């Protein structure tokens, strides 16, 4: 099975924000053009997405996640806060 590339939110050349302007149906080839907003999670790194996936699998249990990832509890907490910061959610707390 072919692995899909995750969406980019930052230009790899200049670092500017990328905007989605076209969607294509893989079945029939229909193209829809416009200015589409991106999912807020598209700005997370692959490592952050992997962490979030494991976080959800452990029902948000930091102790269990620390054991599973073989890292300390404070490391789990710091990675979680980094994701909240990346999503702009720390300001809301």
C-alpha cells in the first residue's frame, strides 16, 4: 500500500504559510478549486502527531504514556504542552 504524504503547512523553500487551493477526487479525478482552510493539526510535526496518537490510545494517561514511550513523566508533560502551544491552546488556559 502506498503511504500518503502528510499535508504541509509551511513552504519548504521560503518558510511562508501554504494555502490549499485545489482538492482532487482519487476515484474520478474531479477537481475543486478555491481557498480552503487547513486542519489545525496539519501544522504539527510527524513526531507530534505520533505522540498525540499514542496519547489518545492511552486515554490521556501521562503515566501510562511515559511507560509506553520509555520517557519520564515530565518529558510527556512537556511534549503535551508543546503540542498545546503549537495549536495555540495554551493561551486559552
